C-alpha cells in the first residue's frame, strides 16, 4: 500500500476532535455573547434607558464638534434671521417698574417693532390674568395698543403660561382679544431629558406618553402641564404663521449645529429709539426679520441646552428659554429638525458592535470594538452635520455587553479547562508542583515556580532491584513498583514533599520547593520514617500473602541550597532541582547500603533538625562518589517504633 493511501487510512488523532470541539466551543461562546448584547440593548429600551443616556451624551458631543467645524456658518437666504429683544436687568432697572406692571413698556416696544415691518413677532412674556387699571389707570390700554399694532403689522404669537399645578393661565379678556384670541397663543414648553437638558422638540409637549425608553421625558411633561389642554407650542405656532408648519409637525431633535450664538437687543434700547424717533435704527434691526421679545433675566425661565447659544453669557450658564425657541425657529425656517436615518441602519449597527465579541482572541475583540466605536462616532457626526441623528447608545451598549459576556464566558471556559487539565495531569505531578504550574502563583517567600533556596532532599532506591529484575517478568516488576509507590507516595505528600520523579526503583523528593516549608529537614525525616513503616506494612499485608519476596529500601537525606524550577525544551519540560545537595543525597544511598542501614544523612541535615531523633548515630567521614568526604550520620528506626 502506498504512503498516501496509508496516510488516508490512518485514524484521526483524538486531539483533532478535541480541538474541533474547542473551536466550536469558542464560536458558541461568541454567538452567546452577541445574543446577550442584543438582548440587553433591546431590554434596556424598555425601562433602564442606559442606551438613551449614551445617545444624549453622543448627541451633545457631536453637536459641539459640528458647530466647531462650521464656526458660525451663516443661515441660508431662505431662512429669515431671528432677532431677540431681551428684557434684561439693565432694562428693568431703567424702567423702574415691577415685572407685573410692564404693560406700557411692552406695548411701546411692540409698537416700535411693528413700525419696522418685521416678518413675524413672538412675545415670550405671559400676559397678565387680570386688569391692573386700578393700580395704574390706562395701563391695560397701553399694552392693548401695542398688541394691536403688532398684530396689524405681522403675524403675532404670544406665550401661554401655566401655574404650578399645570393649569393654563388665561390672559385678561381684553388683552386676549387685542392679541387675536386663542389662535395667537402657544406653549413655550420643551420636554426634559433625565439630565434636565432640552434636546427635543415636540408639537405638544404637555401630552402623550414618552417614547419607549424615554421615561424622564414623560415625567417632565406630567410635571410641567398635568392639567393643561392640548396646545400647540410657541415655536410651532410661529412656524405655522410663517408658512412653515410642516417643518415642526412631527417631534424631532433640535438641530443645534446651525447658526451662530444669539445676541439680543436690550428692551431699553428699543424704547430709546422709539422715543428718539430713530426709525433707521429700528428698521436696520427688525425689518423683514422674525423678532422674539422675552426675558433674559438671570433668574427667570432658564433651560439647559447641549451647547452655549447665548453669546452674552458664560457657556456654563443655562440660557433663557427665549434662545431655545429661537433655535427651533431657525430649524423651521431652514433645514428642519434633526431626523432619524434609514431604519435598517440602527439594527445593523447593533449587530456590528455586538459582533465584535466573535473573534477568538481577546486582543482582536478589543481592537475590533474600538475600531467600530471610532467609526460609529465618525459616522454619527457626519450624519448629524447632514441633519440626521444616529442614536448609537443601543449599539454601544450591545457591544460592551457582548464583550463583557464573552470575557466572562471565556474565563469560565478557561477555568473549566484548567480544572480538566489539573485532573488529567494530577497523576503525573506532585500536588505541590501541580498547584504551582496551574496557578503560576508565588509562594510565601515570594518565589515563583522557579527559584533558589535551601531545601531538604530525599533519595530512595529499592535494594537488589537489578537482581530481581533479571529473574522477574517485566509486567510483574511494574506491578510491584506500582504497589511500592502507591504505599509510600501518600506519606511523602502528607509531609509536604514534592516528588521530582520516579526513575525505575528510585524516587527523588524535594522538601521546601516549590512550596516553602518552615522545617524542611524535619518534614523529610518524618517522611522517611513513615516511608519505612509503609514498606513494612506492604511486605506483611500485601506481598507476603502472595508469596512475593519482601522489598527493602535505602535512603539518602541532604540539606543545602539548590536552584529549582522548570528544566527542558519548549516542547518538553520537567520540574527539578539542581545543586550539590542533590548529588550528595543521591550518593548517600550507597553509604546506607554499605553500612546495612535504611537511612544515611549529612551532618548539615542533622544540624538543621529541630530535635535529634532516637536511633541516630554518627558514621564519621564517608567517601562520596565524585565528591569530597563528608560527615555522615545513620539512622534506623528503634525497635518497636
């Protein structure tokens, strides 16, 4: 049969199947992690709203970035400029009247603005609910004249306020009539996100449930106007009067990226121009423009926005609500509100970021997720600049969840694999060595699996092993050795010994490495005594009943500094110890055999013992093969011990 045919007929190694299952296991863990990310992202939108908060953070950051790029890009010719007239502290001080008695100044300002023939006028100051003529005669008439003049010159919209209980405040009837009736009013209200920031415009912010996952917005509406009737918004009414009702017909995010920060004309300046007959100054500022008159006082009607749009104030100060309404009007008269992109994009983004958990290597997973996050940020910013909002929160949450789930699953799989490995190799390594290999931990002295330390060593050989091997079947000899090692190994481990290896009938044991022992020599000596006792039991209870010749053992014990750790090639390694004490302990067996005693040990070993045991006797200087003579002691267990 040819070599190729033989190769085809060879059985598949078992490890191939194991590897295949490992590959399948990794793939299944990846798919499970992806599914976990998708489920968390979907469930989050049903109440936790973590994704919505991520969306808000991304929206704010991208808005600032796009505004920085545009750097005050002018509005298009189709979008009439919105001009603000502000009731500020300087104006209030100059007028020297309380807020509730501003009828005459407001009427005069409205008349002056109307004379400039603006495109539209919006008054974002609530009209009083009752007459104040009893306080200041003729005060109501002054305001009504201004309202009538404004309504005659341009479309007029007025703000309708609500009390603390959410009930609409209806203006004083003559003022209401002068303004044009109920059709002239709108509510200057905006839904708030959980962080108290206004990002969204809704045609009716006082009604309707919050969109799924936007719990805070719904609660904000309930707090603002629980008992109000359905009302159009202030900005929506103005847009309708300007023929742009369709732009604000549906809810959407406010586009804060377009237009420079607002400035305002102080109310006192308008009144000064009116008194001085400065028609040119009024025309230059208001003719053909949308004019919004409202409060810019520091303690009244403030809203937090994602960006600073009040040029006269610090960026950290929430701007007046007048500014938010002005920006919505910019949207209505320009590119419109920010729209959602095509429907498949958001689910595709969720799948893409969750899919970052699929690669088998952790480093590749992190790199892929980082790349996808960067691309998501770039894509979202580009879309926002084009008027679309890509909400990445669900996708980011899915990606992070999937990555965390994959990490947990991989750690669990690695733990199970380590346990399986430990169980499979437990019979090949001493427990102390196995624990050091599996954990790769440091011991009490701070040394790792390898190091330099003074330890005790025990070498043991069976007596007459060569003679017995010559006349015994190899299978029977292996069975005998297995009985012997099974009898002595538990005692060695019980005293902290780490078995370096079994070499035929020989055994090498380390006491003090890799696990540190407080008294390694005492542990080694106790292990030697127990070893002799176990061999005696083996002879009496197992070998003699079977007619097998009893076994005897000689041991060498030494103490000294060694280097211990892994030894070998990258493909095959052993744990062992190297040093003079190792060689001495190995050759002391010959000294023990020469004197017909079971145990021989160095004087250094004896000196390290905490207590001198009974039955110990000096052998004097002894010749050691390949070594200078050493003072050696012998030991035999006392009779009856």
